[in-house]
């Protein structure tokens, strides 16, 4: 009986370890995402975010963010960049993307 409980406990523990989300899975990976740009947060801690059609929200960082802020409200965009897990991702934000490029979608 003790062996059975130990086996079930080990199985449950291994399932929990493999159930990690995309933050760990895609950290450092290159991605292309499409969605709409918006400003999130409260002053003075605002940031640019991309919201996908599925409702996932990503914080955008990098040198291109200043330029992207001017594109807010002008329609959907496609952003390419690198996923980062910097530890300062706000609650409700799926992950942070270091923007390397973008294009305005029709």
C-alpha cells in the first residue's frame, strides 16, 4: 500500500512539473504575432501591449516601441520578436516580447 501511495505521489508530482505555461516554454524563442496595439497600466507605469484575436495580451519592449506607439488605433499589426521572461511582466500579461520588426496589416 505504501508503494502505491508513493507511486501515485511521484506521478502527480511529475505531471505538475510538465504542466508549465508558455512563459517558460517560449522564453528566448522568436515569434510572430498579430493583433491590436493598446496602452496598458497606470501613469507613470504605462506600457505598449499587443492583444491577439484570442485575447492574449503581450507586453512589448525594445527600441521600436516608441515608433509602434504612434501606430496605436490604426488597425491590426504583425509583430516579430523574441519572447522574454524578465520577471517584471504584469499580472494578466502572457509574456514580454522584445520587438525586432513589425508591419501594418490590411
